């Protein structure tokens, strides 16, 4: 009887051990297409010997996951770089669409039309219809500058494309909140000696997502920090919010971490936001140079009444930047196109009606390089700005492609360790099933023997 009991113990332990293996291999196969899933494996080990010295069979060890920790560390850094270039390319591309091609061509066309009218009045300075056309086209140019400035202001408004980093910060805080829950669950399970590979996979996925948002530092114990400030503790007990104020100062636990934000989606957002602010400054510089230099030539010249605009209290362009530039209402009222006074245009440095010398200076203002525009001319400056923006978009897109290729390579390398190979898993599953069947035969044989012994004892 003792031998039969030993035989049943061996068969029973084998059934349980190989059933555990079947479950693990089956789970691997079921998750072959699951993102972030790491292949599981379960080892077998000999059971303890009985008092008679006979082995008690086999038992399953802990379920472990195959994971490339070094590859994960490299991937996190590149994931942050990819998030940075991807966000930069996306935001700059949208910025280019909103104020680039359409806005630039409209502004360039309006500026070219204004220059053409200046050339016309240079040719026919006394012609009132030509003078009227100049005022209309100057007003259209001012309107284009106003509209383009309005688009940029909308982009930089609190609810605009690049007005607030709050949405990105919210995403970061949402991920750290999820990580806190997972870290707490993992810490509790490990303190009880339980293996939780599913939670470990979930944590790795969350950390990868978070690294794509901002350049975090992941400790060996999976504590998460930014700029030396802890966001999530390794045991999930504590978590700190990333906070941003209206001036784009980022802080954790009241400490400024703005200087530490260098990549991830948040870093790309800040680059694009700075680009939009620079674009706004460049547009204002263009309008400011046009206003100042044109008025300098105009104010001291003579109109057809033989008077200087400066003496009669009007000028050519009013305003100081792209947001408020306009043709002086004493000359032209765009709300009432018939309220136009071409005779007040001062185009000569003498009272002679045919004098076009001031008009020539006004035209040269658009052609000559200006120190206010970095050595560019008014007519060529916006084309330069737009080409610079287009170049920045192309570069960011190329860097995004390069970074994506590196991420793909690292992920493939990690999959070679942790990925599920269907052929291999099916073979393992078949092997475990056959072993299970063999143990079942052992149990069946032991049962038959036991029945025979019972029958003999009767």
C-alpha cells in the first residue's frame, strides 16, 4: 500500500505541476499580440522525499517573466526623445498650417501689391486714382498683419494650441496616479511573497508612456522622479503632482523643475510655444519697422495742399505693431471706402505736385535691409521667417523618424527576450500536455492497482 500511495503522490504532484505549466504556456499564446506583455515561464523542481526515502514527485516553481532590464532602460531614454521630436514636429506643423502657408502668401501678396502701388505713384505722383489705390492697398497690408497677429494670439491664448501646458501636465499627473496604484499593489504582493507578472508588465507600460511625456528618472526600485523631485515612491505610498503656473514655471513639491524639462512631449510643447512667441515678435518687428520707417519719410514731406502731415496732425501708418497697425483714418477709413483723401498723401520733399522723392524713399523702405529685422528687408523678411519655420518642421519630422527607428530597434531587441514565439510556445504546450497525460496514466495505474489489492483483500 505504501508503494501505491507513493505512486499516487508522484502522479498527483505531476498533474498539478504540469497543469500549471499548461496554464502558463496557454496564457503566453493567448497574449501573443498583447502590447507590453512579457513571456512567462515556470520551472519544475523535485519535491521533498518522503519518510521512506521515495521522492514525492515534481512541483512547479514560481511564475517568472522574461524581461530585458537593460533594454528597458535604453528604451525609456529613447521614448522620451521620440516624444520630444514627435511633439515638436506636430505642434510646429500645426503652427505652420495656422500662420504659415496661407497667412504668409496673403501677407506677401499684400506687401507686393503695396509695393506695386508705391511704384505707380512714383510714376504718376499727381494722379488721385493712383494715390487712392495706394491707400487701399496699404490698408489691406495693415489688415493682413492684423489678421496674422490675431491667429498667433489665438494660438498663444490659454485655450489655444500652444497657450497652456496644462493638458500635457494633466496627462503626466494621470500617469503618475496610475503608477502609484500599481506600485502599491506590487509592493504589497511582493511583501507577501507573491509573484505578480501582470502588474509588472502594467508598470513597465505606464513608465514607457510617462517617459514619452517628459524626461523622468526611474530608480532601480521603480521610484519615479523629475529634476531630482520624486513623483511616485517605489512602494506607492507617496505621490507628488507636477504643477505649472501661468508663466510656465513647473514645480514638484514647491520646487522649480523647469530647467530639468528637456525632452518628452512636454519638452516639445515648450519648444513649439517659444517658436510661436518668437514668430509673434518677428511679426511685430516687421510691422514696427514698416510703421517707423515709412512715417519717417512721410511726415516731413508735402501733400497736394502744400502742407506737412506732421503739421496737420496725421501720419501714414498708426499703431506700433502687427496687432494695431492701420492707415491713418485722416487718409482712409476702411469701414467707409469712400471716405478717402488722396490729396493728403505726402509724396514729395517739395510742394511741387509732381515731386515723387518721398514716395521713392517709402518704396526703398520695403527693399533695403533693416537692422530691426536682422539685416533682412521688409519685403523679404516674412519669406525668410516662413522658410525658417518650414525648415524647423522638416528637421523635427526627420528627427522623429530617426528616433522612431531607434525605438523600433530597441523594442525588437526586447521582444527577442520577452516576446512570445508561437512555435516555441506550442511545442512547450504540447510537451506539458504529454507529461500531464503521462501523470494521468500513472494515477490511473495506481488506482487500478489499489482496486486489485482491495479485491484480493475481500
